[in-house]
C-alpha cells in the first residue's frame, strides 16, 4: 500500500483538507512543518484525522476527487465513524 487519501483538520469540527500522497509519513510531516498547501497554512490544518491506503495511486486520486465532492456533513460522518474524538493519527503512522 504505497498511496493514501487523507483528511486533515484544524480541530474537531474545524476546517478540513483532503489530500492524496504516495508517501503519507513524509506528506503529513510536511503539513506539520508548515510546508503544506496554502489552505492548510491559512487555517492551521495539521491534524491527521482519517486516511485510507491504496495499492494504486490512480485509485487514491479517484477517492480524493470523490471525497472533495461530498458535502461537509458527509465528510464529518466519515471521520467520526473511525475517529469519533478527532484524535491526531500522526503517532499511529510513525510507529
């Protein structure tokens, strides 16, 4: 599983960002260091709250595009289904 679709949040129920990467640890580290997108910088979005792994980057990109089209409420429900307290999953992925 080399590719990931992920969601970052500024805080529980806060601003969110949906992204895709071929290296989740590197990309989340970049976001945490302020090297993310302009949107993540503007809204201080650094908390990894959801991710999915894919064998194929094209599938991860398709998932990212679908997620971005969904309404905010649906995205919040997706996050809370697996991470009800909006914990930062960073520690889980670096171990």
